[in-house]
C-alpha cells in the first residue's frame, strides 16, 4: 500500500504492444523468447546520471544475468534507455556500472550458461546464484546437480526463486527438496515477493498470480526449515505490513529493497523512502540489503543507488549497513571496508 503511488506512476507510463521477438535468433533461449514490448507513453524521465554522494563499497545482492521475459526488449521504464541487446553486452555494461559505483560484490541470478560467463569474466566480484525456475513449475536444475554446484564452489547462493511467476506457493512440494538442500548446506537463498510489471500474466508468465507474492505465504517454509538463510526480494511490496510482521516473527530473515528503490522514478521516491523509514523505525536496519534488480537495464543500478542514497533520514552508518555491511553478515563475506 505504502508504495502505491510509485508503482502507480510506473503503471501509467505504459501501453502494451505485441510485436515480434526483439533479440536475434542467435541469442540463448532466455534472450530470444520475448513477444511483448512495452513502450513509454510519455517522454522518459530525465535521470540518466543520478546524483550519488555515496562512495564507499557497495554489495548488490540482486543482479540478473538473464532478463525476465516481461522485461526483454522493453525500454527502461524510468529512463527510456534501451535494454542490452545481447547477453555479452549486458554483462559488460553491468561490470562497467559496478566499477563506476564501487560495487565490489554482486550476487548473480540466472541460468548456467550466462552465470558462468559472468563469473569467468569477473570472478572476484560475482557470486553465482542459480535460479531453479524459469517459465513453468518444473525446476530447470535438479537437486543433485545443484548440490554439486554448491559443494564445489561454482555457486554460492540460490538465486531468485520466482515461484509467484509460475503459479507456485512457496510451500509447494516441488520446491521442498530445494528448501531442504539450502537449509542443509546453509546457502543464502532469495525468493521473489511482492508484485511485478503491470500485465505480467499476459506477457510471458500466464501462471503469475499477484496473491502468490504475499510474504506471509513463506511461513510454513520457515517453520519447517528454521535454519534456512532466506532473504525476500523487493521488501514484499505492497505487502509491507506482512513483511514487517514476518521479519519480526522470524529474525533470521533479511530483505532486499531492489526494484522498489528505483522503478517509481522521481515520483515514487517519497513512497520508497517512507517504506525504508518505517523499516528503520521498526529496528530492521541490520537486515535490509541493497539490490538493484537491473534485469536488462544497466542504468538501473545508478538509479537504485540514488534511491537509497537520497533518503534524508539515513545516518552514514545506516547507509553503510544497507549498502554493504548487512550483506557481509548475511553472506558471511570478509569485510573489505
Ligand atoms: Zn524479483
């Protein structure tokens, strides 16, 4: 509810146009299946170079190596910039942005081919977090393979579980072996919560249901797997009260503020700041992590940083916690700052 104005502003920016595939046939599957392109109705908002004062190291816990179908071929809804045209271009542009903004570590959500390409290119920066769901309810990576990837260090986390997009509740039996594995190995694991692009069920994810983004649906999983190291993406927005209740009841949970820190553009910033302030006031400052969720738009990274950096009520210590310190705790990383 609290972020309605930001998301509403975002929704109003679009019409939906069905056009052909945006990317060439040589692209990997995930880059070539887009059928929906949305174009801004109005001129892009002018924040191409967001003002950012913060210069200390940053950890971005929410980067994507494979854009979601609903974002492919779509201009950045805030800046109007074109998305990266190829997987390589996306990778190289994101690395460039990481260097520009002092993002020293980044958690990569994606599928095996692109994950490997990104980690090979910049192994000290990136942590690989395979995604187990793509477009349907059937996991794309089996538990035995995932166990091997984690045990042998090729993966360091479990990437965004998009159960909402494929019509699954978090406690669906199909996901149970993955929760059990993540708990057993102590693997940081992220699940999408909240909402998505307007019209998502019509564009690439017919099983997507809004109600499946409610963070309270995680409760059975948390009870069954008390040692699970889970973080919820996007602060559960717009179910923010549910997020706060869940985080109060289950102190092991962290959240990231990806997407909600930039998708509303300038009009959405006050609502994001109100959410952040409420989280701080509820004592969650050590469990909030920065993420951009740049999807296919590298310029979203700067916007996301600016969204947090511009919060006038944050002390420098709180900013450091959100941008860096909380993630070092959650991911058990060595402090570089
Ligand atoms: Zn997400």
